[in-house]
């Protein structure tokens, strides 16, 4: 009996995605988290082996990205070898460096024959499930927020910032921003069949919880995604209806929630100490510009006596891995974005759905890249946002192959 490679790939993809989302929450005991991590690493290795084919040609942009990213990995490896704790450094190198590249490569190979439909639907339902459970937990006052509820900094109309199943309201807010981005895309397309009632309920719930989370970074992510997607979306009429529903959801949530604390927090203009941390991290990184202080070392060498990140992904890269690795990483992301925009311009007039997929991919990456100016870990491939980004990068890199295959198969038809 022969195994169906496509079905096995989808099962593995589901295991990878569900384990990433599950390990993102802060309610599971350590032994269960260890099991989930084993599932993740095993599934992503099998997924890569099943889909990888050395004889399949890659596009020039895919080869260029791989070349740049491999140089980035070389500097990453050098930083790990010369870090104060080489074992820990190599572990981070594998966990965030190699896995990131493996995620992009395996996604790229998988998407040569398939589109993003299964992946997007899986991510949507998983993020919605976490949001619904978080809402239930919040209603019963059982959320795991690490802030003291009586602190005035964290007060909302209900008493404090909400974090649901997360210890940090910023990660909860990003989960909600990701949920909104998937929901907005699903509203504007007709290929992936999800009931409109579920999508409308998802929007209302996510917007309401996002307001209660009071995460400015997550709000920035959401606004940037919505702006970019509606700017790029080839289905303008449908996009307008979706925007109207999004606005109604926001207004409906505001009717039940006192948003004054949120407006005060946004308008205060404070970086809540981030500028001080940034200056300290840059000063530390300047001591070794070439290889940095070692993977994930800033959390141990900062001047504040406890483990914190630099609260800026790129500054964190600089202090941990050095300037060359940071610039190579940024250059690789820039290559992907420019190619995504170029591909979108080529295809949007021929295929509405493909144009929407590219618009979604580019908008998600732009929003996440900007979000990481104020947070440090969400581009890592073992986070739900980072793994989604890796998959979308893989889609963009080999879109030309997928695009050409479709047009050769259907030379006289519109691809929709």
C-alpha cells in the first residue's frame, strides 16, 4: 500500500502548526511542552524530507535568498562557537537558525505543487481556538497574566490588561492580530470555504480582546496589515465590504468596553523604557561588532539584573550575532518583500485569488517586520507568527515556479 504523499504532508503540516501554536501558550506543564517540542522537530524534519527534491529547479530569487541566508547562518554559527556557552549557543543556532531555513525550504518545496489554502485554514482555526479559550478563561478570571492586578499601569475598564492563555499581553495581542489578518483575508476570497458567521464572530471577538490586551505593538501589527492588504488586494469591492465589517466589529466592541485607558496609553508616546534598553543593548553589541556577544546572550548580560530581551528584534540580532549577521538577515527579508510585490503586480490582473495570496503574504510580513521594532522574538520560527512568516516566505520565493506551471497548464483560461 503506497502512502499518499500529499495527505501525509498535510498531516505533518497540521502537526507542525498545531504544536507551534500549542507551545506558544503558557498553561502547559513542562513535560507536555517537551512532548510538543519533540512532535514539532520530528514533524518538520519528516515534512522537509518528504517534500525536498534536489532535481527540482529553483527560481533565481530562491537561490539568491538561500545564498544570503547561508552566509547569515555562517555568522550565526561563528557567534555560537565563540559564545561564553558553546553548547547553549549551538542549541540556539539549531533552534532559531537552522529551523528557520528548514521551514522556508520545506514550505517552498511543499508549495510547488500546492497552494496556501490548507495552511491558512489550519492557522485560522488554531488561532481562533486559542482566542475563544482565552476569552472563556478571562471571563472566569483565570488568565495567567504575570502583572499584579492592582498595578495602575495595567488597569483597563475591567481591572487590568488581559493576556488569556499567555503570561505576556503582548504575545496575546499578537495572536489576536494574526487572527484578524487571517480573518480579513478569508473574508475577501472565495476559494477557502469558511462560514461567514464564524468569520464575523472571529473579527468581533479578536478586536474586543485586542482592545482589552492594550498591546500597542499588536495594534501596530493589525493596522499595518489591514492598510497594506487593502492597498494591494485586487478585489477592491470585497475589500471594502470587509473593511466595513471590521469597522463595525471595532465600533461594536467599543460600545461594550471603555477604551479610554487604551487611548491614554497609545497617546502617551512612552516607549516604557525600551529606549533605555536599546541604548544598553547597542553599547553591549559594540564590544564585538563582527560576531556579537553570542546567541541569546543579551538576556544574561544586560544591566538590569534579570532576563530580558532588547525589545527590538534587529537590535537583539546585533548584540547577539553581530552587525554582518543582522544586515544579512535584513537583506534577505528585503529580497523577499521586493520579489513579493513584483510578483503581485504581475499576477493580480490574471488571477484574483493568487493576487490575494500574494497581497496577504506581503502584508503579513511587512506588519510583522514593523512589529519587531518593539518586540524581540516573534520572527523566530518556533513562534506561531515566525513559523507563519517562514511559510509565507517559502510561498513567495517559489511563486514564479507555481505561477508558470499554472499558466502552462491553463494557457487560454483565467486562473480563477
